């Protein structure tokens, strides 16, 4: 009754079914792992944002690579801004999605050392080769609070680094690059400033990362597993339908043959 399953068409269909099932199962686990990663990242963000701020120099040093466990860690820095060596980071977005730049400035720590601080977002200049209008920083000694971030690289950020940019413009926030430009050691990573808030709300401070959304990854995982379960069911349904159609066709052919008149005898 199911001998048709051995035909070329059905053997190919069976092979496709056998390939689809493990593929969909694997895709489901991939989405599950993304869900687990998102949940773990949210927990890390929440913990580090709520942690008591510590001096930035206790978590990083020149040449230090900020580990993931310290991402978004609340830190403080006391010292003075080095406005002379302020630069802007191109192609950055504001909260409303507008394209502009981030303002990056060296901050000389009280007691020694320099750390880079991302002051926030401002619009680009009308001429991309010009330095944009950036509000002045407070004079004298100040205490800055913020979130510790790791150095950006092309690999980690997906941003292509460009070397022939106009003066005082960069593509990446990278302490090693800034150390070369400044000709002095710079603490690894940088601070994403959260306070003090600037006068006139400019530069626009960067929003805290979202630690509540887990995304649709778990729903996608369940979908892929349901698809994997549905593939063999679909194969069986198609096979049964094919059998039914073949049986109906055979019965119809038999009835047609029986209805034909017998040839007249001589």
C-alpha cells in the first residue's frame, strides 16, 4: 500500500524531512542559548548599575582590558578635564535616533593617571570636516560618576576604523589609541558619564542599558521545536493522503473498466 514511498520523489522528500528535523532542533537550542545569554546579561547590568560606585582606578589601569564582569560598573573619578585634547566620535546616535557624535575627553585623575570620559551626544557640524559645537567642561577639580565600559574595537563593535579622519575626530573609543595621541598612559576602557548632568542638557547623556527586556528568543526557540515536531507529522499526513488518492484512483479505474460494454460476439 505504501510502496510509492520507494519512488524517487518520496525518497527525496524523506531525505529533506530527515535533514530539517535536526536543523530545526539545533536552531531552537541556538535561540535558547541567546535567551540565556540575554537573561545573564540583564542580571549583570542590573547588579553593576546598582552597585556602590568605586574609584575607577580600583577596577582598571593602563593597558587593562575591562572584563565582562565589570561592564557598566558604577565608578567615580575625581580630577580635571583636559579640554585641549577633546575629540569627537563619529556616527553615533542620540536617544531619538538622530546621527551625531559622542564627545570624548581625557580626564586627569587626582593623584595621577588619565581616563577617557564619554561626555555624551551632540549633533555633528554641518561640515563633516569641522569640529562640532561642544559645550565647555567645568573648570577646576570635579568628581564625575559614570559606567565603566570596555574599549571599542572593530571586532567587538562592528565599526570600521578609519585612519584619515579630520583633526580631533575618531571612529572608536579606544584607550590605547588615545594613549598614543596623548603620549601618556591611559587607563584601559572608559567612563560613560552619568553625572554631573550638563547645563542645558547638552551633551545629551547616554541612557542606561536596558536590563528588563529579554527579547523574543525563547518564543523563537519554542517555534523552531514545534516546527521540528510538525515536519514528521506533515510527512505522515502527505503519505496518507497520497495513499488515499492512489486507492481512489485505482477504484475509479476498476469501476470504469467494469462499466465498459463487452465486445459483440461474431
